[in-house]
C-alpha cells in the first residue's frame, strides 16, 4: 500500500523484550524510557536493514545493536562508579567523624569484642545514622535524576499472582543463606586472626546505652534494609536489566557488597545480595527484597544481641534457630522446586553482548576502576589489628 511504511525490515530492540514476572505497566514504562533517544542511559536500537552507511576509504560501516548496547552500558557503568564514589565519600566522612567523636568506629562489633558491649556515645551514633541515611538518599537522588528511570520500573510491584507464600519461602531460604554465610565468615575471621587482623562480627552500635541500642536496632533492621534495597535492587538492578537479568543481579550484588569495607564481610554480603537479587527478579517486586533483607537482618541481629548479653543462652538460641532454619529451608526449597521448576539463576539473559564481554566493559570503566581502588584503600584503612 502506498504511503504505508514496511516494518518487516525494521528491528526495534526495546520492543523485542518483555521482563519476566512484571505487569503491563512496568513493561510499558520500561519501553517508553528506553525509546527516549535523548537519554544516554537507556539502551535501544532501531534499524532498517535496508539502510547502509558508507564511508569513503572504509566502505560500508556496520553499526549494530551490540555497538549501541556497549555504548549505553559504558554510560551506565560510568554513572554507577560515580554514584558509588559519592557513597564512599560519605563513608569516609562517617569514619572521620566517628574517630573524632568516639575515638573509633561505633557502628560495628568486632569478633574480639563479641562477648561484651562498649560505651559508644549517643551523639556519635546519631551523627553516624544521619550521615548514613543521607548517603543513601543522595545516591538515589543522583541516580534517579541522571537516569530518569520511571518509578514503576525503579520500584517494581510485580504481578498480582506472586502471593505471600513465595515471599515466606524467599525469607526462609535467605535465612539459610545467612546461616551458611555466617559460618563461612566466622571461619575466615579465624584465619585472619592468625595474622592479628580483627574482623566485623556484626554491624551494630557498640554501646550498652538504651537510647543507642534502640537507634541501632531501628537503623540496622528497618531503615538500612529499606534504603539499601531501594537503591541496589530498585534503581541499580532495574536499570541494568536492559543488559540482561543475570548481569543486572551481578552488578547490583557487587556494588552492594563492596559497601562493606571488611575482608570477611564482603563475600558474605555479595552472596546474600545475589540471592536477594534472584528472588527480586523471580518475584518481580521490590517488596520481596525489602522483606528478605529486613527480616533476616532482624533475626540475625536478635540472636547476636542475646549472645552478647548472655553467651550461654545465645548459643542455645543460635543452635535451635539454625536447626529450625535448616529444616524450614529444605521444605521450602523442595516445594519451590516442585511447583516452579526453580533454580538459583536469574533466568533470561537477553543481550547483544556476552556476559564475559560485559564484565570486561565493567572492569575497563575508569570510574568503576577508581571506585574499586578507593574501596580497597578504605578496606585496608578500616583493618583493625587485634591484641
């Protein structure tokens, strides 16, 4: 028909992709965002196969979807590195303030002090909490302003079919991962103690003051999990899904894990982040991530706190909970595998680039490399030599 454009030769990458376990509003918002040609952080490629570009001396130039994806991924990685550097600046500020106000880090209990509580000042803990909250708020604001990611995408609600049973299963399995991770972290801390390097036992304000203990519990068990998941499993993971779900989960997990400047805690945090990321993708909802983080952190926090106040009761409680969690996790995982053909894999990996190529692009990004180096330096600075 005259005047009607033949679309059979046109490829639109953004239209080729729908995201698993998401509703129609999410897909429409994501497509609209990716279709914005002025946005350097959204990957789209529209090409008519009948069109060719010719350059004198070089012949026909191939500008494929992989080239467009590489450029967009480079921009997103550059922004991620910059945002993580901003967060690191806040962490350095917190470290300096804690040294000035409290004489040392007030936000952690080390393995060498896991059977006693110190006397961190209330004012120092309040300052630490405020700076930490400002760190997450600033990072989310910068990332949102730069990417212009729609709220429906940044904070996905998922499909209505994902009921509470799936979230309970996710929490139980996450508790099992916490148990395994804590055992591995403890073993690593014992190895590090041989060379007199103390390790973080738990992130908890080291104080016996009631006011400080309340602030510590609220921040570590509620505020931090919410802000952390909104940033890493919300903005970052969702924006990187355009490059494949597996890569998005990996990027968000590495970014989250490197925020903990402790050798024994980084691996544990990355492992937990990956599990939360997989369940976030599989459920399609940020609520799943927040509940997994908040509930498991609260359970771990309570067990550790009881153990510090009463070591004997703490051991009994820890052993009992570990047994119950292991039994519950086996039952939950069996039901999940039977009903949903479950594997610990993010599922789809639709992308023009291989996973290896994307990792190489990530490692070659200047801002990401700078962030890695700064995180390593801060980790070394944070090392605590045990007596």
